[in-house]
C-alpha cells in the first residue's frame, strides 16, 4: 500500500525473517520521508507501518528539510512468563523471564552465565545466549493469543540485571536467528523488557528508561498505555532512537532473465 501514511515491510536476517525489528522501523521512518514514500509533515510525520507482528505507528521528526529522530508505538507487549527455570547442559538451571514485544525473547542477566555484558567477548556472549535460546525452545512452548505464526521464541536478550528503574542506562545484547547480535539496543527487545518490568511493577506508565547496546548506542523507551492481548495484560511501548545511512544498493531483474524471476 503506497498511501501517504501506510507502508508494509519484511525484515530479513541471517536465518530468514523476523516478525518485528524496532531499529529497522526507526530507520524506515527516515527513509520513507527522505525517499518521498510518504508526504512529510513538520514537525513530526506519522507513518503507519504494517509489520509481520501487526500495525506499528511511527513518528519521525522533520524540520521541513531534514528527517531526524524517530519513535514508534508498539503492538501490545506482555510478559508471557517470569522466573522460568531452564535446564542447560553448560550452566545448570538458568532463570529467565519471557517477554513479547513483537517477538518473543528469553531475558536473562549475563551474570547468571558467568559473563559480564560490558567486558566479556562478544563471541562468548553470543554463544551463551544461543545456548539458552536452544534450551528454552525445547522446554517452553510460547504462545501468542492472536496469531500462531508469532508463537516461537525468537532469541535471548542478555542484560546487566538492572531491571529496577534508574536514570542510568541499562545495558543489554539481543542475540537472535543463528546467533546474530544486534548492534542496537533492539527495539522489540526493549519493548519486551519494558513489558516485563511493568508486569513486575518496576516501572510506571510514561516513566522513560534508557537502554544501551554493547556498541554504546542508546534507545529510550516507556510504557504509554495499558492494553490487553488475549488473556495477557500488557502495554503499548514507545521506543525512540535515530537511524543513520550506511550505503545503498540496487537490484535489477531484466525482462529476459528467467532465473531472475526465481
């Protein structure tokens, strides 16, 4: 759909596709304005983006010439289960929370795995998170109340364990697909973390938190309204950040290229 405020998107990664990508949506907010896919409005342009997980509202700053920071409002996010014991061959019993923020994640402090989210090697962190994901998928059957296609554990988010509210950023690494690490704080992961923190009464509506990735990039996020998703009490979350251009690519299919059509 190419109307002025509606787009549809698929997110690809090293294993296939994801149901939600928050930093991808943040980047699309700028892209849609800069490439004139939508009618830009100052000071903020709203774009509704149809993601595999549902409709996401996106708000991008626009000063009349240049696009800027973007925030998105999530689909209903919720805590699927908390304090879930997962038996792992490497680490014994690991306690995780399982949150949904457009995708399902196991949330666990890196310290439980003998690691430090800031100082441990990236390979050690991704290996550990991948192991937790593999074990959790075998032992916990996640279920989305509205859509069976969303009912799978997408990955594991390693955290610094700082779920209690504080003004300093809380650090996490999202590891998904075939142990791919997100260089951003992970928009859908931030959404899932806030949903679990709200469920645990560690954060209030409109109480903004900062989330930092292992690269040092920062998103802000807050629960903005309560909602319901099937039997789960949840929240809608707003996540804010900014995307930057790193390059462009052009793909071409010539009319007489039979292989190019698949």
